[in-house]
């Protein structure tokens, strides 16, 4: 039982790193994130949650308390993605909806606390990059308007870099 749980805890971070790496590359080159890939990795994360739950509890309990714990854990882990989805809708999709969907997947793999930490670190790194681009490039261009200070920055490469930092510095298993 413990071996199964440990197996899933170790490899969940490698799976998430692979997902974020693939999405980062496509976000940089194509400026799109595959929702199919996101859905596949979300399903893998849900299956991992179920496998860990069955390994720990055997799926048997007359009171249903363990099922309730599983549902609460899954719903809470989706909160950062829900927050980003709301921000995307409120700002007129200034933040991509696919970025929010990517955080749903991160939430399923990492849980609430680590997903919030990943979100805060990613926003911090993105902000530092945006500010440095504004300061050192004296305005960013968008399209043909060279003096405009608006530019789209892909968010998932910063999420990927932040996740790698978390894996290395915070010693995620």
C-alpha cells in the first residue's frame, strides 16, 4: 500500500513537469495551449487521486467519510484554476482561459497549497519579467504600434520555470 502511494507521489511531479514543458513550448511557439492535452493530463491526475485513495483506504467505508474527503480535496485543489478563470472572464480574456485550465490540471496533481504557491511564484516571476521589459526596452510593441506598452507574455513558460524551481529548491518528491 505505501509503495503504491510513494510511487504516485514521486512520478506525479515528473508527469506534471512533462505536461507543463509541452504546454510551455506550444505557448511560446504557437501561442496556444492544447485543451486536449490538458484534458488528458487532468484525467491522469484524477486517476492518480483515485488510485492513491484506493491504496490508502481500500475504497471501503460504511460512513462515506473517505469519499467525502476525496471530493473535498479534489474541489479545493481546483480553486486556483477557478480564480484564474474568473480573472480571465473579468478582464476580457487578458489572461488566457487555457492558462486557467492548465491550473486545474496543476491543482489535481499538486493539491491546494502547492498550487497556490505555484501560482504566486509564477505571477511574481511574470511580473518581474514584464517590469524589466518595460524598463529596459522603453515600451513594448504590439503589432505595428511601436510605442505601445502592451505586449502579450505567454504565462505557462513562467509557470513551468516556477514549477522546476519548486521541484529543485523545495525538494518536492
